[in-house]
């Protein structure tokens, strides 16, 4: 079959979705997250990426009784590890002391959340 010229109003091949040379959302977000920012740590100025600054800020907030930040960090960890829930046949990676600390943290976070809700 010979290639025939497209008639007006007909579409051949892939339709144009975005302007040639424009960037998609993933590229724009990645470039923005890789931009450097200057932060002060222990009195010293350092240059890090916005991506690193965001991660540090969320992790720091999760160390306080901020339940939303804790959930974000746990969700990120779960995504990184590629697991949605630990398998029941796997032994616990936590010692008895770890489990006790986790329970205390849960109770403390729940109390703070209840105070916040009141």
C-alpha cells in the first residue's frame, strides 16, 4: 500500500498531545526537586537538593507527635521496601524491648491526637 497524503480533517499517526519541546509533569517535578537549596545545620551552611530537604523535614516531624508525618514516613518506607504488609511467616525484626517502645509511642501519639481532636 502506498502512503497517501492525509486529507484535511483526518488524523494519521499519534495525535499531538502537548507542544513539541514542552516537558511532562514527571520531568518538571524531578527537575524542581533536584534544585539546590542552602540550609543551616549546626551553624554551618550546606547545599542540598529540595528533595533531600523535604525528606529531612518529614522525618524530623515524624519524631514529634505528628501522626500525619509518621504515616508519611511509614508509607515511604513501605514503598521503598516493596511490601504492603509484613508476611505472617516472617519473624519479627523487633526485639521485645523494641515492641515495648513502639507500643508506648503508639499510646503517646493516640493521646496527643485525642487532645488535638478535643
